[in-house]
C-alpha cells in the first residue's frame, strides 16, 4: 500500500518550461553558443544545470560552471511574479492527498534555493514533508540517490513509496530505488520516453493520481 509520494517538480507540479527555455536561449546568446532546437533544450529539463552543456554541446568541454552561473543569474530576470504556475489540479490534489494522510516530498534537479523559492511562491510549502534539490545529492537523476536520501531521512519504505515525474530520468530514479513509478504526459517528456523507462502507470492529468492510489 502506498503511503509516501515523491514528486519531481519541473514539468510535474509546475509549468516552468517557458521560463526555463527563455533563460536557456538567453544563456546561449550571452556565452556565444549555437542555440539547439527547443525540443533538444526541453529534453534536458530534469538534469542538473552543470550536466546540461555536455548533453547539448558534447564537443565543448568545461562549460558546466560558467553555464550554471550565467543561467542562474539570467533566470532571475525571466522568473517574474506569476511567470511560473502550478499545473491544473495540482494544489487541490496535493491538499487532498495530504489531508488523506499521505506523506509528500519533492526530489528535483533544481537547486534547493530556487526550488524552495518557487514552491513558496505557489503557496505549497506546507504540503511537503521534505524537499531536496540537485545540489543536495552527489549523484542526480537517474541515480536513485535523491529518492534514497528522502527515504532514509524520513524512514520511508520503498514498497510503500510512489515516485511521480514527467521524464524518463524520474522513472529510472524511482525504479532504481525500488519504488513504484508514475509518469505524467503533460510535462516535458514524451509517452514513449516514459514507457521506455518502464513507468508502472502513466496519467494525462495530475488529479488522476488518485485513481492509482
């Protein structure tokens, strides 16, 4: 029986893609990098910032640090009040789950400070028992470390935990930790990506998570 739910954030709980993509293209311009397609950029959402250049520019080594610093500075320009919103049904469904006794957490690749800032702006911080960002773990997704870190600190068992995300790396992270997994199709990943990663369930709207539970 599921008692605990660990959520990805970007593309699962909040629609951050417009702000992320705008920041990415501004970063490419400032660093004089050739801009990849929107699809290529979107496919990297879910990775930690310093990991993105090696995916988009495999022939350019050593971009991780300057890309991260530039992106973080520019993100503040594009993340204006109201620019990031929760997906339809997310606040209400999370509140229902919390009121029903489920333990909730977030495992994100986003830096912890940025993650908490956005969660607070969406007035959802009281719903979660724990929040960890990509800078809180040594190994990011698809490593199971983010899920295992939460589970170990909270005393949660893998067979009682569901991991929910929009990308293949989220599903692989959850499966590697021994948890059941659910993919959402309204985020940044594709159905094929979620299926290939081995998602136990796939849903098209956030509220349908209640049907799984």
